[in-house]
C-alpha cells in the first residue's frame, strides 16, 4: 500500500511552488504518491485552507504548512508506511 501526500495550493503562490519542488524531489527516494489540489475556485477548500497554503498532508494527516522539511517529510512518510503494515 502506498502513502499519499497531498499538496493544497493555488496558482501564483511562490511558497506553493517551492513546496511542490521539495515534494517532487523526495517522492521517488522516499516512496510516496504526490497529489496536488488547486483550492482556487472551490469555496469550501478556499474557506478551510486559503490562510495556510501551501498545506501538505501525509496519509490524511496535516503535516506541513508554508514550508516542507525534507527530513521531517521522510520521517512522516516512513511512519505512515509502518502504521499501514500493522493495520
């Protein structure tokens, strides 16, 4: 089973672009599926996330907002994989 990492962001968001670069650079090495969600135009997502984008979840849990730490990302993905294998 694969761990899903989701990046919530919007166009013209420099921090979102940087977070995406970090996530893409780590996806192969750490082993997770990256999904990006554009919150613009979605009223509910805008209300919930606009003030904290980029927001990143790992396996459905909030993990980062504004900046992604590669070391912490690796730790969280490996922990999610371990919890999936024991479930």
